[in-house]
């Protein structure tokens, strides 16, 4: 089924109430590598229920699957044409998390998603689809906004606008102010997938080879979480409440076992970052920006 424009801009999901708890919070932190040293009291705060802290980018998985109760399906205008992209031909382009208030260690929220934009790169060139999910609490107040872009390689030529998509953040041209190294574990994708993304590309060697990879790759959102971990460690002294937003563009896969170097530039409340695997001379995260409260 093709993309219908502008109908796709009216598509949204039913509001869904969901709950997460301390186990979900700790599993995410373990999945992005925190707590490997059980004697590290600073990191222990993210993986132990005593005074538990929440990694801000955990919002990307605490809402995944939206465990809970869905409300009635949204009503569509008369004549609405439902769009559907080819999910076999999509890659995650960018991700942004905005926290309107710090995430608690547990809670119940309502989430609703919509298509916020659709941009046509032309026949054979794909399309960029932007989706937005908003969390609200029991008072109806915004808690988090998650914005993600999907590059749909097989869905170009639907007649939508080719210009106007949000521009990625530009990192400074000067040398990085500081860099942090993180060595991923060989089994990190097998652990991270327990957060909800069971795509066999991250666990099954045969599936990975059919997709053109020598072995299963790490989830892009895991690498994204590792870049947030870098900001926590290098900039905020492991205080997650200082982070208002964290955004980045995915540029290349990481293999479990890779060492990721996160380069950071500090300009007031704006922290720019990129991530690379020096051993393979590849940049895996580009155009990163964290805004500090």
C-alpha cells in the first residue's frame, strides 16, 4: 500500500495508557552498559532500586510496545486514505527525546503518536517520514516528546514535498573539547533486545548475513543511549535531571564488541556530540545535540 499525501499527516494512533517500573529502568541502563563495575557507586544508581535514577533516553524503550490499555481508535475524516510504508525497506534516520519533566523510576502515562511530516525524495530515492509520540501524566501534563525520522527507501515518488524536513544539528568544526571511550560487550545486543526490539537482525547470524552484515549488529537506539551515557558521565556528573533533550542521526552500524568513542563539544547549555569506531574508521552517530537545563 502506498503513501497517500496529504492524508498521511492526519494519521495518529489511539491514546494508550501504559505503566513501567524499576525493572524496566534498570534493564535499559544495563543494556547501554551501565553497572559493569558493581563497585562503581555512581553507575550503581542507575541499576539498583535504592535511589534509582533514570537514563533520559530510556524513554525510547519504556514506551515501546506501549504495554497497557488502548482507547478508541481515532476518527479519520471522510475519504481518508490510509498510508503504509514498506517496512522491509526502512532504516531509522534520527531520534530525539525531549523531557518536559524528569522521568520517575516508575509510573503510569498516556502516549499518543502521530505522523508529523512526510518528505518525498523522488522515485527510487525514498521518503522521510517523521513520527511524534507525546507522553502525558495523570494531570494531562506533557512528560516527554519523542520524535523520530524513518528513511523509507522503497516509498519515494508519492507526490509530497521534497523540501522542508528539519535540518540536522551542525557540530562545531573545532577539535572536540573532550572524548569518552566505551567498549561494548559481545553479548550487548542480546541483552539490549530484552527492552522490546526483538528484530533478529540483532541476534540471528543468518538474518544478519542476509541483510549484508558479517554478524548481528547493535541496535541503533542502544548506540544512541550510549551517547547519552557519555553526556551523563562527562558533562552532568551522572545527574540525569540536567538533560532536557538528546537528539542524533544514525550514520553507520555498530557491532557488539566495538569500542565507541564519543566526541563532545560544550557551548553553554548546548552539548554537541558525534560517535565513532576508531578501529573501523567509521562515524556511527552524527549531528548529535544535548540541551542541558
